[in-house]
């Protein structure tokens, strides 16, 4: 008997956080809610992210320094490259969706470098009609309702 259950990722959602890194500080820029399963937790990295829902920890993971990037260069039939410090960088992290999330990020010295409260609404609209024309009719009806 398997302890694993089937999860329908079409009924799950996650937050895609848009973040900015510069000089050891991480700034929250924006987020979007996406349909799909949230990622698993990583146990290695220079930074730790925590997602809390009403002060209860629901997700924790590690991630690598976003200012470091591995680059390969091909020249004269030789491949070279290595780890490059890009300094300032916009990057994205996927975390489980919570309506009122508190996101905290800590550096490798366990110093908090980000504390962001994020409000998200999770809704999936399904067409009552079948096919493209039914979807367009529903879209027009919803747009008309918003314009009133």
C-alpha cells in the first residue's frame, strides 16, 4: 500500500514572488498567483525563506545567493567559465499560496533581510459553456459587469 496520494495540481495554486537582490539585501517587488503545485523544500543554500500564515510556519526552504551565476563560454572549441558575481539581480521564487502570507528571508548569518506581508486572492474562473465561443461569451459578460 502506497503512502503517496495523487494531487491534482490543476486545483492547487502557488505564489510567484518577484524579488530584487543588491548588496546583500532582498527587496519584494511584486507577486502573482499561478495555478499548479508549489515546489518542494530545498535543504541547501545561502538564504532561507519562510512563509507564515497567521504566525504559523507553513513553508521553509533554502536557496542559493541570487547574485552568483554560473556561466559557460565556448571559444576556439574550448569551454570555459565559472561562477560570476552579477551583483544586482531580479529573481523569482515560487512558494505555496496563502491568502495573507508573511514572507521572511534570512541570509547565511541568520540575519533577516526581508519581511513582506503579501495579500493574494485565489480564484479560478471556469466557463459554464463548452468551447471557445462559450469562453468568449463568459469573458464578455464578465467585462460588461465590470464596466457597469
